[in-house]
C-alpha cells in the first residue's frame, strides 16, 4: 500500500472550506423542504380530493424517481425550457427541498394522525378554528412524535448534498475530487472527506438527542 496523507496537508484548508457550501445547501433545502412538507401533509389529511390527490401524486413521483435524475433535470433542462441559466445553488436547493418535502410530508402526516382524536374534538367543542387548532395544538404534539424520523431525514439530506458535485458546485466532495485529481491520489482526500461527513452526521445526531431529552422533560 502506497499511502501518504502528508501530500494532502496543504489542501486541507481548501477541502474544509467546502463545509460551508455543504451546510448552505443542507440548511436552505431543509428550511424550504420543511415548509413545503408541512403544506403537503395538510393537503394529505384534507377532505379536499383535489388537494389530497395532488399531494399523493407529488409524493409518488419524488419517492419513485432517483434524486440525481431530478437534479440533472432541473439543472440542465431549465435553461432549455425557459432560457434562464439556473445557478448550481438554485438547482440544488430546489431539487433537495422538493424531494425532502415528499418524505417529510409523509412523516408529518403520520405524526398528525398519531395525535389522539380527542384533542381535535375538544378543540372543536371549544370553538377553536381548525387552522388555529392545527398550528397551536396538533402540530406541536406531532413534532415531538416525529422528531427521530425528522432527524433521519436531516441526516439523509446532509449526505444527499454530495450530489451537487455532479453539477459543479464546490462542496466537500467536489473539492476532495479536485485535490485527488491534482495530486493523483484518491484514497487520502476522499477518506478525509468521508471523515468530515461522518463527524457532521454525529454532531447532528448528538444535537437531536439533546433536543429530544429536553422535549421529554417538558411533557
């Protein structure tokens, strides 16, 4: 084995600067994905057949299509169809948010359905409007139930952001590949990138466990 990690030491700052790019994609996608996911989940429990049907078809499409295909479609087809030159940050965030929302909506829907029906009936009996009851009573309880699943979705989203390297974004993986191509070595820089991803996932997991314990104490 011919391994020499000293060769990538000068390039470590360059690779580490990709953390900010990766986190930017992940946080923006998580924010917009959560907002759209909540809306879709409300569509799914709605009595409106059109909204319900739309949400179901939407979820089916994104859950049944490879993420990298959707990313390529949005990034490369948008200029062809609209004449607008879409940037990598826009393509990535739009794709990841739309895809994440499909999974989040199912998780939130399950969380809402897990809340005791008596809560809704009591709210209705007290004359609380449906929208206010949903946002102030049902959703806060649902979030506690679905926190572990939401953390898993966040972890999956963090790892999925590595796909943006395929459209030229200078994230962690892209920077690792550039260093590998420059130094003519692949194991060392890519292993270093893998360790960074693993560390980020462990930090996210640890933070979620702390939050979960605090939520349990507040019950």
